[in-house]
C-alpha cells in the first residue's frame, strides 16, 4: 500500500512539474469545430511547429491550424489551411520563409506551403502520382521522394509548391540488382537533423548530405557495406557501387553501420569479440581505421565489456552504431544493442500521437503501473548536453584517429529522453490528442484540455 501511495505521489509531482515552468497559448474552437488530431515537429532542435486538425461538423471539411514556436520561444499563429479530407503528414521541412508539408488524403497527395510570417498558405494538388514513392528523405529546404522500378531510380525533390524537380536515373545491371534488394529489404530513411541515438537495425539505410543521397546495405557474413552515392546535381546513370570491407572477426554474430557526411563507421561483434571500423567515403586511397577489442577496452568507456558483448550477441538482440559530431568536429561514436522483436526505428513516428479513449486509458494504466524514476533527464545547462545509458559504449574518435572515452564533450544536437517526457505528458488525464516537439532548451506541446474544451499550446523547461 505504501509503495502504491509513493508512486501516486510521484506521478502527481511529475504532473505538477509539467506546469511549473511553462507558457501557454489558449484557443477556443468554434461551436461547429471538433479537434480530431494534432501534429508536432521540430526543426533541427531550433524551432517547432504544432498543427491542430479541426473538422467542421456542418460542412464535414477539415482545417489545419498551424502555430510556430519561434526562436524567442513565443507561439505565432500561422495561416489556416482548408482541406476536404483528413490528412496524414508524410514529411515536413523548413526553408528561409516557409514550412512545406507533404500530406496524403483519400483524394491523393498535396504540398502545402505555410508562410513563417503568418501571411498566407498555398496548396498544390499532386493527385496520386507519387503514391508509390515509398522512401522520403528531408534536408534543409527540400524533401526527396524515391522509388525504384524498371532499372530506374525515380527521385522527386520538393522544395515548395512552385519548385518540384523530377529525375529518372538509369542504373547499371549491378546497381539495379542492389537497388532492387534495398527497396525490398526495408530500406529506411535515417534522420540526421537531430541527435541520432540508436539508429536503425535494418540492413538497408538511406541518408542525404549536402547534394548527395547515399544508400547503404550491410552484409553480416562478409563484414562489409555496399554504398551507392547519387549526385543530385547530375542526371548521369548510376553505375558505381563502393564496397567498404571491415576487418572480419571469428564467429561473427552481428554487423551494423552508420554513415555520416565523411565516414562510414561499422561494428562487428561476436560473443567474445568486437571490432569497430571507420572508412572514408570520399577518398578511396585512405586506409580503413580499425579498432579491436583491446583498444576499446583500454579506453575504460565501459566497465564490463565482456558482459556487454555477451548480452549484445544474444539472438534476440541486434547491435546499433551511430555517430554525432561534437562542437569541435570530433566524432562521438555510440555502440549499443536493442531487442529485435520490440525495437522499431522510425524517426517520423514520434510526431504522431493518435489517442482514442481506449488507447489513452491504456497509456494511463501503463503509466501508473510503471512510473519512470524521474521526469526526464537532468535539464541541459546548454544545448549540447547528453546523457548516457548503461547498455551502450560511447567513444570519441579525435582528428588523429585516436579513441578516448566521452567525458564532457558537447554535441551539435542535444540528446533528449523524449520517451520519458512523452509518457509523463500522456499521464495528464485531461490532455487529449496530444503531440509534442523537443528543442535544445525547451519542449513544446499541443493538446485539447478536456476540462474546459480549449485547445492549448505550452512550452516548458526541462526539469
């Protein structure tokens, strides 16, 4: 009884903490309007956009009501968007003057430009032309859509409603066979405009850096990664595959890789061996830098490397590896592992939080049964702080190629425990249709307050 009482008190404390340091914008909907869902997204941890999707009960049409949390941490109301059908948000990017949305409805797909100064919004109907473009990559000012068929890679680059560029890039027979495998093999877009935590466990991954799209496929047995680089400024056929071989280890259990703008990093592991390889992607003459188990252990980055390997190599687990650039240009490398049956990498998924009453109540019950030990991590004192988990190894690779443990390095993007904050927000019983976004110094969220039937937006400090 005492234990349950303590948990309840802690839950109340978490709820109070949400409101302790927050600014609120309140909106009263019209009598014939009903909030059906919300959507929130951040951009490079600097700004966030929150969108209320409202249904007109008389006309049965829909309206997007967007709000921007700007750099001064104030909410700005942007221009509404009228829609005939309820939307699903497929992608979003910011440019200097616009937020550009790529959405789908029952009637097809649309591009929506929303002016950041609140002056207007513009729509462009695409019909169903891009419906089978399954891969979406976003970067500053552009969203790329990709599909592969008939030995051709189709790339559509959407800047805004007035600028859409289509490319059809023929592929050689070798590249074509590899692309076919990638698209059939759960090819996943990797988000690199945020702190990259555990990353993907798919063998096939897609990245975009500068004006190039990179597609990779890992081969566990050979401890190697196939890399296809696509220059978006060219229309030439795609004919080259770069094979990045790592030093093999005996009785290998798993292999995974991650690509940053200059290097591919890869981890190979078995029950009692581990190796990390770093390969240059733009300099074929540069030798692969390999780090064996002894070198990793000597850094003292983890107390019990043998225990880590024993757990990571179990059949239920899959290894992950990522890099995040530090403020001084070094690489912070993170090696971890996840449960294959429960882990899902989907950077776009956390923007979506649909809650009917049954799902909501289930979340409340889960929250009450398993309350986290704290309401999020310690507050970042500046935008570069991160926290470390017990099931990971974090290392710094400096400019000379030497390994060292992570101490107080600052990373370009903050590592934020979004799941813990999400669970705490979802634990507030009168929040409905909640969605949230996480910036370097604050987090913001939108919801319907069921106590007064008001739409509210809040910005809160990390605790």
